[in-house]
C-alpha cells in the first residue's frame, strides 16, 4: 500500500492512474485492518496532483442505466408453477 494524497492504495492502482487510465482502485478506508473501499479513480490531466473520484461507473450515462433496468423488468418471465 502506498500513501498518495488523501488515499492509501495499492501500487498497481497508482501506476494505472498515473498512466492515464480509470480504475476501480482498492483504497484503505478508515485506516483499520481489512477495511477497504473501491471507488473509481482517475486523473483528468496527468500533471494534476489530485484524483477525480466516483462511486458509480462514470463511463455509463445515467440514461443508459435506467434503460437497462427497464429492459430487465420487461423481460421477467412469470412463473405459473409446475404444469401437469
């Protein structure tokens, strides 16, 4: 684990973010043993010192999430029990 800014994260996640990618990083949460959070972290510019943070996937628009939920609801099969 590496302390960088306000986060203490895995070295692998820090390298991925520094190279310009978005990752669901494993971050120490509340400093206790075994307490981890997994926010999405990325940098807009590699020269920035702080990270952008999101708890949901920022690459998926909210409209797409709603459409997926509606499709799942419409495709539910009604179980009418065992046929005799």
